[in-house]
C-alpha cells in the first residue's frame, strides 16, 4: 500500500505544472485570444469612423472622428435587411437540422460492422473527399436536372451533407456506441430507425453539436449558392444581399463616369465604413452562438483521439 501511495504521489508530482510555466501559458493564450479579437475590433472601429477621417488618416484602431453614418445607411434599408436576415436564420436552422439528420444517419449505417454494403458506402463517402465534380457539374445538377432554381432547396440541399462530417460521425459511433446496445435493442424488437432515433441520437450530443456548428457556419456565411441559383428577391439571404450592396458601393466608388446624380449619391454615401459595418452584421450573430455549444463542440472534435 505504501509503495502504491508513493507511486501515486510521484505520478501526481510529475503531472503538476510549475507556477512560472502556468503564468507563461496563460500569457500565451491571452496573446492568442487578443490576436483573434483584434481584427473584429479593428473592423468595428472602421465601421464607426467618418468617411472624411478615413480618407485623411486611413484605417486606425481608434477613430479620429466617430460617425454612425454606416449603420444609419443600413438602418434605412432595414426592411429589406430584416427580411433577408429572416431568410438566413430560417435556412440556417432548417438546413442544420437536415444536415444533422442526414449525416448522423449515414454515419451510423457505415459504423455498423454487420452492414453488408459497408465497404461500398465507405468508398462512396471517401471519393468526394478526394475528387470534386466541379462547379459546372454542380450547377447542371441543381439547376437543370433537379430544377431547384429560385427555390429555397437550392440554398439548402447543396450544403446538406459532406464526407468530412460523415467521417466524424462514423468515428464517433464506432468508438462510442457498442454493438451490445444495438443487439439488445434488436432483441427487444426495435428496428434500425428506432435504434438510431431513440438510442443513438440521445447519447450523441457532442458529435451532433460539432456537425451542427459546422453546418450552421456554412449556411450562415454562404452567399455563393444564392448568387448562382436565386433571382427572386424574396428568397435572397442576408449575406447575398449585403454582398450585392457592397458590390454596388464598389461600383459607385470606382466609376467616375456614372453621371452627376450617381456621383452626388456616391459622395453623400459612406463607402469604406459601410463595408465594415456589413462585416460586423454578418459576423456577430453567428459568433454569439458559439459559447452555448463550446463544451459539446470541443468534445466532438476530439472524438476518437483518446482510447482507453
């Protein structure tokens, strides 16, 4: 007993971190954290700067002259922006739910050793991770074959499933869900769908949060699908609409031959600060959701990295 106690004490001593080392680690992570936050603060600082100060002094972390003209400009377009924001929120939530359902179901199927087509499905999942059909083939499938142009499905289905996410789910289910639980459920008369829905998913919160975060970031930040397939303004997402506003501002700023009325409008409109305000509007909402999923997100990312 004394020998075991000594071994435990020596092991705990070896695992301890010196106070000086702990201080250095905290300082390092503080610097890394500030490095991540600084670009956002810099963008926000530019968004609340006046156009005259930006032209005179350039970009500065502390504005020489404060102005809310950029946010006032976006506020004047609030009806259109709010409708586009509603579309983005709806697509993000609905698309994330579909992504979790598709990804976890496919990951569960290929994680079961008794599944006869496991090798075939594994290759079907693996090949898209290495080879991509390209934008042209995707456009032909979505627009011509499926006929999803100017429908909400054109913004959801192309991003609904990825091989990387399915691989994460497969690894999680293989290392976490023992075959004995599945066999016990089968003996009790449960089918595969019921096993997946009532047994597998309730104990898979870490991987669901991980996949959900990846999907939510993808849907929220996506503007390219809308630019390809959406002409209807009622289906325009926030990112697509703000990207169009940015492009229009750049056109006005770079086109000196647009006519007197257009140039007068350009001179009365903030340009640089509006671009940064658009970035703030896009970044802040999705960034605020991360702390609520951080615990599950970290445990989901490290799935399979440590084995007992």
